[in-house]
C-alpha cells in the first residue's frame, strides 16, 4: 500500500477538522491541531491552544447550531499551507461564505494556525480591516500604500 502524499494528508486534515467541528467533538478537533495552534479572527481576539479552540467550536456548534461545508481545498506543500473555501450555516437563516488559510506544522502536519477571511461588506468607517492580534509587520505584510 502506498502512503498518502503530504498534499493528501493536508487535505484530509482540513476535512477531518471541519467534520470534527460540525460534530462538536472536542477530542477530535484538538487532535487535528498542533498543541500551540492559534485561530485568528477578524472581529475578536485570537484563540490560542488546541484544547481552547476545541472547546470554543464544540460549544459554538452545540449552542448555536453552526455548521460548515468544505467547498474546495487547495494545498501548497512547499509552504505547508492549505486554503479552505467554506460555507457556514448559522441555523436556517444565515449563510456566511469565506476562506480559511491553514498553516501546518511541517513535522507533524498538525494545524498550527487558522486565519479566516469572510465574504462580508467592507466597513469604510474602520481605518483597518484585518485580523485582530495578527503580526502583519512581523510576517512581512505591507503597512502602507506601496510607493
């Protein structure tokens, strides 16, 4: 039997993570994540740690009836990154579409970082619309308009 490729393992990790979230299964959610995983958000502070992230999503699903679909996954094995295109359903009334960028730990292929980007109206009242607590400068992202 041929072992799955790194790309296939990364794809499966994202699928398993989403299914574990949909099932509200804290132990399976945590098992998909690196111990020191970080989940960033656009509208509130990051969540740090596999068990904390697992607890958050388990409660979210159980209390609010939230679920996600896997619409498409793209992986980049050279950079240990995957991108999920998803649809999130909040009960029967609300749909949220977006992308999540997954950074994997190269040694374990556990999910190390999740950065969601959603399809939502731009709020021109806000001077910066970006992930809370994310070190854009430290990661080499531009902070000003390129000259």
